[in-house]
C-alpha cells in the first residue's frame, strides 16, 4: 500500500512459498515471482537489485518460519512429556500418602 492511511487490500500468505526471478520477464524487467501452493504472484520492483533483495528476504523469512515452527513443535512435545511425567509422579506420591487408592 502507498501510505499509512490507506488500508491493506490483500496479503500473500508465505507459508510454503518461495520467491524467484520471473523466467518470463527477467532480466528485461525487474520481475520476480512468489510461488505459493495455490497461486503464482508476479511482481515488479524498481530495479533488479531490489528484486534480488525481495527474493532473498522472502526466502529467508520463509526458511526462518519453517525453522521456528519445527522448534516450537519440538518444544511443545518436550513440555507435554514433562507434564505427563509430573502427573505420574504426583499420582505415585498421592497413592503413597493415602490420598488415592493404590492399584493392588
């Protein structure tokens, strides 16, 4: 969008996306594509070096999101395992103290 007062019209979901120079228009135009699972967006920047920067940063951002997502999933799995272990220990202690019936 052009200014802070204008509203966003559309956004491109970069999940599972990547960017590349547009084979149909580059290098005649500073054109690049953003490829998503559902659509290919063709964009033009003012210069080839700007197009190169856009491509680099889009691809780096997508790479970061994938890395971050896998770390979050891994961390969530570790937390879940710890919570289950804590629950088992609490149940064992409760049984030893007589707060819960034992499994005999």
